[in-house]
């Protein structure tokens, strides 16, 4: 019985380790480090201000027009959101929006 339990625990740990691997050659943001976010009025991008002062912009893979008006909620795994993930759901409409690539932006002086 102990051997079976140990195998189950090891398998679970292996799955958790895979879930936190960074995206291959992509950018992942820690959700807990996001200070604020702003959806473009046309629903094509979201700008994220991080607690460390860095600014990231994500050009969404498609338009997400309801996100600007209704806001959105994250669907995250391991506290990160990465390039090209279906990571957000619009509040009220339920529309699911897929992230595109993150681009580092220069903060205004």
C-alpha cells in the first residue's frame, strides 16, 4: 500500500512540475505581480503595469470587445499567464479571449 501511495505522490509531483515550466521561448507574467491592467477600447490589446514598474502589452489573438466594457477574469494555472494562452473570460458575456504575444513597453518619463 505504501508503494502505491508513493507512486501516486511522485506522479502528482511530476505533473505539478510540468505545469510551472516556462513557455518555450515565450513570455509569462506572474499574475500576483500585476499592479493594474487596461484593455484597449477596441478590444485588441491589454496593457499590464507590473509592481516592479515594468509595462507589458499583449496583442490579443483576436478581438475581445466586451472586455473593455465588462472587465475580465483570469483562468490561470501556477499563477502565470503566458504568450498565446486562452487565459481570460469576459465578465457577464462569458466570451473567452486568447492572449497573443507579450511585448515589453517603455514607461512614459
